C-alpha cells in the first residue's frame, strides 16, 4: 500500500529480499507531480545490472518500478566526476553523457555527478550519484540521489546531499524532505536541526518533525527543506542535524538564476490571438521556460492562473540569430519556407497565416551552443490583418552578462595522505562577489559547474585546507568566480596528486669493492617540505643483474633525524635501493637505485722468495667467492707490461697451484689474474717478487 504523508511516499510492507543486500537509498523528487519518493532496503528492492561503462539500476517497491541509467560520454568507463549536458540514453550524441530516469521520455536534458564509485571484478560495488533529469525539454525536473556501498551510521539520513535545479531569486523551489532514519539497534534521538554554512538565508526549513524526537530501530522522521535564493549566483548551506550519536551535516546547493525571465504581451483590439488584452507572466508565480540554439529559440508559459502560451522564432534559412538584429517579413513557423519564421499562440488559439517581425535585442549562447540569455520583442499580425499582438520575451536577460575573469596562480598540494592545501589569486574585477571551490575524486570529469561536487570553499579568500581525502586517490578541483549579477566564470581546474610521497635519499660509501669488503649504505626520509620523518620502517633491497625482482636484505627504522644506515657485504655485483613503508599519513617512498660492483678476491703466495736459474717456482692461492672450474692466469711483468706466462684451473674449493720456471736472472714481479664473469668484476692478486740468481 502506498502511504503519502507530508509529501513523502513511503512504501509499507516492501519486498523482503533485495538483489543488493547492503544498506542503500534512492531519492526521487518530482517537480512535475510534486511527489517525493524515498526508497531503501526497508521498503524496496534494488537490482544492479551495471557494466563498466553503464550504471543500470532498477528500484521496485510498493507496486512501482523505476529504472535509472547513466552513461559517460562515448561509453567511457564510468568514473567519479561531473557530467553536464546529458541526453536520453541510449540515443545521446557523440561526446555527450546519457541518462534516463524512470523512463518514458522522448527527449531528455539534464546532468549528473558521480561523487564516488567503485567496481570489483566488473561489478558495481559502490555508488554515490546526484542527478537532475528534465523530460521533453520541460522546466520541471526529476532530481535526487542514489547511494549504496557507502558507509552508514546508526542514525543516518536520506539523501546525504541535496542539489536543487536552478531557481530564480525571489522564487521558491520544490520542498524536499530529508529523512532521518535510525538504522542502529539502539534508540537514537534528535536534539536540534538548523541551517548553517555560507548562505543559510537562501534556504528554509519548512517543517522540522525531528527535534525532540526519540527514534527506535527502524523509525524515522522528516525535515522538509526548500531552496529560496535571495540573490543570483551559486548558493550553498548545510543542514545540521544534532543527534545523541553524532552531528549530521547535509550539504545544500543551488544556483540563483542571473537576469530576468518574464513574458509580456499587449494585444490590439481585434487581434485574434491576444483578444485585445494585456498579459504579464513572471517567474515569481508562473513557469516561464525557454530553450534553443543559434537557429531556433522557443518558449512557453504555464501560468498559475491556468493560462498557457507558446512561441517559436527562427531566422531565414542559412542564417543565425544575432544580438541586435531584426528579422522582418516572418511567416508562420514551420511553414515559413526559406524566410524568417515565428509563431505565438496559446489559450487554444493559433493563426493559420501570419506575418510579423522580431528583434533579438539580446541573445547569447553557452559554449555548447544552448541558449544562455534572450531579450526578444515581436509584432505578429494574425491572418495578415491590421491588429497586432506585441510582445517582449526575456530569458535570463541582463545588462551585464560578462563573467569575471578566472582565478590565476592556482596550486594544489598534498599536505598529508588525507589533506591538501589549495591556493589561488582572485581577479581584480570590481563586481566580483565571491570565489567558489569544488572538488571531485578522479580527473576524467572535473567540476565545471559552481554547484557540482564537494564544496571546498566559498568566500573572498585565496586559500583553503582540505581534509578527509582518500589516501592515494587523485582529485580534480574546479575554482570559479562569480559577480553580483550572477555571472560565473569558467572553471580553473587543478589536480590534487594522489599520493603524498616523502623523499628518500640514498648514498653508498663506495660503488666498487672487493669481495668480502663492506659498504656503508645511508639514506634520509623527509616529507615534501623537507622535514625529517622518524620511526618509519625502511628496507635495504637488492636485485641481481638482469632481474626485475627486488628482495629485502635488511630492515630498520629511521632515526629522529629521518636517517637510516646499514653496513652491507655484497656477495656479487648488485643494484641496491631503499624502500620505506607507507603510513596513515604518508605514502611509501623509493630511493634512487645505486649499483655496487663487486670484484673477485684473488690471493697468491710463492713457495720461495728466491731461486736459482733453472729451478721451478710454485705459486698457490684462491679466488673468492668460489668459481670452481674457472681459470686463473699467472702473469709476469717485463718489457713494461704484464704478460700471461701460465694458466691454471680452480679446484672444487676454488684454489689453484701453478708452477713456472723463469728463463732469466733478476728480480721478477708476478701476479695472478682472474677475468670478470656475469656478476663479478675482474681482479688480480697483490703482486709478489721472486729473485732469480
């Protein structure tokens, strides 16, 4: 049974089993019907059939079912980010995101933002998504939040963030409920509900049914909130809900529309369409909507008193709408042939034939080619008669439509694994009213709207410190300026690096040594500002030549000055590095790689220090490390160079013995040479001298 209380539809006796078993929630506010729907695991079933490039969900409960489909542009993998200018899925144009909420629309416009998302083996396991969905180009929207796989608390809310469609200053947006639900097994209580943040005056708590309430497990209460901007531009606040367990803060965001939107007409006596009356419709009480491109603009009125009007204006074939231009001799659209066209009709009356003209006193378009502003006057003669319908149609028309300059010198620096510092320089525009900083995880779809993404800052400062970031995750930041008229600059986008990596230096006392010798290896671990990082585990690692695998040789912890020292006796030529452990605050760091070359140790000894000519000399020794079966060369020095005079094979114990009979008298220098191999340098024994008499 569907029970409606306070505008909120809650399904009693919902399905006992859900395709997604964890806590989840879906909110759907419908401006057209006025309904506010809240679904979660207590009253509905969430079916998840998403793929890596399509979020595809179905919510069923209380005898109703709603489909939700969202796709990134060009079917790219869905990531956290801001997706504006969406069209109906799956018929969106190239480069445009696709979306479909509740189905049944031939034409869809809107946007969505993915605040968090995660996949596991191709399955969507986590999602936090806000959406705004307009059907058939209408002014009214379906909007809300989808959330699952995210942390929940014993006392929680649905939704966790509210983003209203654009609203005119002085107007009243749709009232949206925030449901406070007790999910824990013990009772919870609400002691206070209030608005705080930058612009609390632009929002209103319509009803507070929670303050003073005690909620047993499964019980809930409502706080109804409305967006009522007092000024144009981005407006933001926080709904603070104080409970016995924690303080819940729900971000509230909306845009106060810049300029004037209204519809005025004066009808001459005898004019069939206007009936000789005067009409004026404003956004304070009526729905006045416009849309279009450079080749067609159209609008309509759905008035509070029941009046309904529509109008369309097009330039001649091949032409475009240009500010300051008049388009004469316009005929009934769409039967205007190659000339200009127009058609103003309503209240069940329309012209079979008409002639008229219109002037675009102001017309402008966004970077994507959609209508940004319009101030259009017209004169229409129905059935080509003398009486005329005169009118002025305005859509966000304003004397100042130049946005302030963007900020400059924007930087984003990690200050820990979970914090960052942002700085920027504001422009010198005299009418700049403020600066807004927004951020989202990932970088594929950064914030390009001043009300999309997590709020980092709003005000007139030039820096902000962020906390609560995910360690190792990259974030994109959009910085906007706006003026007193409500014009907003394009985003200055910067990236917060994913890791807060310290620096790990590495030096060795030598880069070449003889086998058996020791090398002192030293390093120092510092944070990105150069400060020492003490008590962090650091590992001395090596890899063999030709290998990519690193092995830990010895470990230790950094001193109070961030230093680490180890004495190592390498057994062969190796690459060495230092590797620090990651901590809650810092990412792991890797030092530069240093190669330490190890030469073989060759010994040599003679059985005699002097012999007579004709006698035999025996020289013995060893090579370390063991190279059994290898060859050593006995070398004698004469004629200004060393010459090989004999060779020997190393025994199983890597020793050798070589006999040599000198052929002349004198003092004879000898040495033993061992050539290099794959992981040891060549080396020679210390030289020895034998006297031949």
